[in-house]
C-alpha cells in the first residue's frame, strides 16, 4: 500500500515538475527572442509598416491618394449605386426577416 502511494505521489510530482519546466522554457524562449537583434529583412519590413502607419495617420485616409484617386472612387460608387438601385453604400443594409404564416388546410 505504501509503495502504491509512493508511485502516485511520484506521478503527481513528475507531472508538476514537467509543467513547470515547460512554462519556464517557453518564457525564456520569448525573452531571448526579444533580446536578440532582428533579421535585417524583418527590420526593414517593420520600418516600412511603421512609416506607412504614420503617413496614414497624418493624411487621415489613403496614403499618397491624389485627385485622380478620389475621382476614380466617386466614379465607382456612382456605378454601384446605378447598378444596385442607389442607397447608402457606406452602411451595411438592414435585413428584416418575418416569420411566414402557415394556415391549416381542412381535408
């Protein structure tokens, strides 16, 4: 009986030690990855994304969009409104579903 309890205790101890080691190894891997320098290609990619983000916030919309871009967008919106019968294309349409009425038929 004592041997059986010892094996159960060792099993619990083994699983808790295994869990602790996995968590510590996972945490240390994240810390070491952040500590090392980025790959030059990754750094260039992140720099471009950050530059685009600042340009996008500064312009308030599309980056490097000029008058021809705005004209093309308005033309496309006009085509879509003409094709689909007008309406507001900026908002999702409100869909209303009604339950059908079923009448009993006498035999």
